[in-house]
C-alpha cells in the first residue's frame, strides 16, 4: 500500500470522530470493556499505544468490538508495525517518521499516520507521499497557532494534533482548516481503566464526540 493510499485511509479514519482516544493500557482484561465504552460514546477510532506489555493483547481483544477501528500507537520500528498488524491493528501512529517505517508499512499494507513537528518534517513526509500527519507534541511545539502558521505554506496537509490536548483547548485546534481531528489520552484515564469505570469513560467519549471548531 503506497504512502498516498495509507494517507487516504488514515484521513478517512480521522474524519470519523473529532477525537481519537490515545490509550495506555496495562491489563488486557480491561481492553474489551474499554473499547466498548469508547465506541458507545461516539469515539470509535482507538489508538492503543505500544507502551505496555499488555498493548498487543489489548489490540487483539479490541479488534473484535463491533463498530471500532483499532490502531497501534507509539509504532517506532518495522517490528512494531508487524506485531501491531498481526494483532489486528488496522492503522499505525508514530511520533515521527523513518525510512524503515515507511518501507515496512508500505510492504505490509498498514496505513501509517506519521508524526511531524516542523515544516521540514512535514515536507519530508510529503515527499514520501504522506499528506495526513500527526502534529506532535502539539501543545509543546506551539499549539494551534503553530499549526495555523504551517497551513500557510503547506495547505495541502491535514493534521491530527496530539500531546497536551484537553477538552479545554481541543476546539482551538478543531477550528483550524488543516485539522481533521485531535488525539488525546483524557478519554481513557488510567484511573477509570483500572477501576473498570466504563460509564465515566463513555461519558467523556460522548462529550469529546460533540466537540467541534
Ligand atoms: C501521547 O503520546 O501520550 C499522546 O500524544 C497523548 O498525549 P496526551 O496524554 O497529552 O493526550
């Protein structure tokens, strides 16, 4: 799958809901309940970060939840991409972009949402064929004003900003013409996951699903 085709897929996924929950899960037994709550709340595109031993089992469990679109986050290497795809992930998110990751995702047909932080990184991703990008770590690198400014010379790129985004500032991003959705971990807090507090997760997802610019 070419990078252009990968970006078509990730763009379509990013259009499904205004927020992609970024999930850090430490107990795969919680995965299915968590995914059900997020899907029910209206945020069905899920990024499970490969930051815990439970992540791949969690992806496996979530992949069976109807209505969900489960991807892997923190995909750093070709091996990460392959393991994520084998576990059932249908897309991958990375904090950056490497040649090895481009080659791996192209070869195995896993749509990649690569991370960028500067104009040169955006241009490099465009050169490779990606025009749907993550902007990371969004708040730290200038936030919504920086993304607005990038849209001047690079209007052909769409972004999913992630990092430091909350219900308090999400609208600042979502109102920009070059932002399709945001990523954020607030929907799936560690406290609510470990307590199995799915009503609270669903409520946060419901609020996030209503966000717009
Ligand atoms: C991350 O990599 O953890 C994501 O960017 C989520 O960031 P957040 O916790 O600030 O939402």
